[in-house]
């Protein structure tokens, strides 16, 4: 029972970290080691966005089980839009604090 709980917690943390890493990597170029650190950093510091991402994943898993073939495509675009919306603050923070050039980030 305890190992199952630890495994589920690890999978959730890994999924959240990879989500942040993908969003950061889409805009900036960092080493993989730095991407991992930034992903874990924003899981802990941007709690509102992290909880929102967890809610999005729960809703996606709940609705993806019983829908037709066309709807996953629609659902994927909505999920991507929400992920970008909730990680936008983290991207701005990375641009200001972790990059040398301070070019404006267009949304």
C-alpha cells in the first residue's frame, strides 16, 4: 500500500515537472539539467498554476474515457490552451530572472 502511494506521488510529480519542462523548452533553450531544476522549482513556487494543471489533467482523464474519436482532438487543443495560460507567469519569470537577454515575450 505504501509503495503504491509513493509510486503514484512520484508519477504525479514527474508529470507536473515534465509539463513545466515542455512549456519552458518551447520558449527558451536550457540544458536538460537546468530544465529539470526549473520544472521542480515552479512546481513548488507557483502553487496556483500547479493545482490548476492537476485539475486539468483530472478533468481530461475523466472525460477522455467516455467520449467519441473526434473529441480527443478538440480536448487536446483546449488542454494546450489552458496549460499555456497557467504557465505564462512562469515563462515571464524565467525570462526576467534566468535569461541574459530581456526580450519581450509575446502571448
